[in-house]
C-alpha cells in the first residue's frame, strides 16, 4: 500500500502593509472622533474653541507618518497619496484656526464659509485615509461584469454628492439655517421658495453662501439627489450576478443614505435639538465611510 506523501502547505505571502494599514484605520477613527467632537462643541456653543480639535488631527498623522517614513515603509505612489492626506489635514486645521483663532477662544460663532471649508477638508481627509487603507488590502477589488464602468461612475458620483452635502451642511450650520423653514417637504408652503426670496442679495453669487433660503434649499435638493442615486445604483448593481458583495454594499449604502435623510428631516422638524443634530452630523461621516469603501472596492 503506497504511503501518502504529506505536502507542506506554502506559507501565506507576507502582508507588508499591515502595520501601515492599521495606522490608517486608527487615524480615520481619530478623524471621525475629532469631527464629532468639533460638532458637539459647535452645537453646544460652549466656550471651548472649535480649533482645539485641530491639533489632534495633526498629531494623528504627522508623528506616525514620520515614523513610517523613517522605517522606509512608505514607497512609490503611496508617498503621494499620504502627502495628499496630510495636506488635507493641514488645510482643515488652517480653516479651524480661521474660525476660532487663539486670541478669540471664547468665540464659537463660525462664519459659514470657513466652517463649510473646514468640514469639507475634514471629510476629504477622512475619505482619503479610508481610500488609502483599502488600497493597501490584498485582493480588495470586487469581480465585476460588463457594466463595471457604469457601476464605478455611479458610485463615484454618489461619493462626490456625499462630500458636497457635508460642505453644504457647513453652510447650513454656520447660518443657523436649521432654525428656519422648519416644515417638510415644503418651505413655507413652497417646494421652491419664490425667486425673490432665493436671489435678493447682491452680488447674485453671494446667495449660494449667504442666503438662508437658498442654502437650505441646496441642502435639501442635494439630499434628494443622493438618495435617488443611491437607490438607483443599488437596483442597477443588484442585477449583475457576479457582483454579489458589491450589490450587498450598495444596498447597505442606500439604506444609510435613507437613514441620514430621515435624520435630516427630523432635525429640521424638531428645530435642531442637540442629540438629533449631533447624530445627523456623525451619521454623515458613517455614510461617507461606506461610500468611500464601496467605490474603492469597485476598483
């Protein structure tokens, strides 16, 4: 009787980016905490300056990044990607100091323009960190069928809409627009307020930043568009049999966008109570995280 030959299994290939990837996920978690903490500070109108959260994000990136660079673990195109992330963190820090410089620590009233920029830069840094971490995961791409290009386009457009909505949310917060037009789906009896309400400021372009009615309308319309696209994308990708994991993520993402829309409407109808408004802020980053993961895994 022939003896069985025991063939040793080949060891799994080493994961050279494991430590770097773990740091990026921890940094993303830190950015999320800083984003929510800054939102709580603003909503509570406490004496703590919004800018106090910005050194946290500098520490989360600059120090570990220097350590990994010294160990020569950052190579090739990864250098440029991490440089972009660090630049975004730096830019959101600059916007934070613009909102609340050291000489004005008691002041927490933030102009809507700088606040929108800070939130947008923070969201971009958060998304870029997750994007980079996913890209360092072995075999992260999903198998896709013939409609791969359209799936990527839809997911990319949804990611852009989520980022834009966060920036528009900064305008709403800075103008305290959540305390006005507290009805839904109409705004004082109109789906679109009269033109005289939307474009009375001069120059005309200033209305998109300074006009409470137009700023809130922009936030509403972008939310409708994001929800419609999320639902369409989930339905579209679900028809592709080879993309089961991607279809599941698309359905989850559509559900998250729907929950965020409900939170937004609830915040509006209840006139922005602290717990609901903070949940709305925090959930925006959860939606952004899922949108980023989904698009990155599509390749």
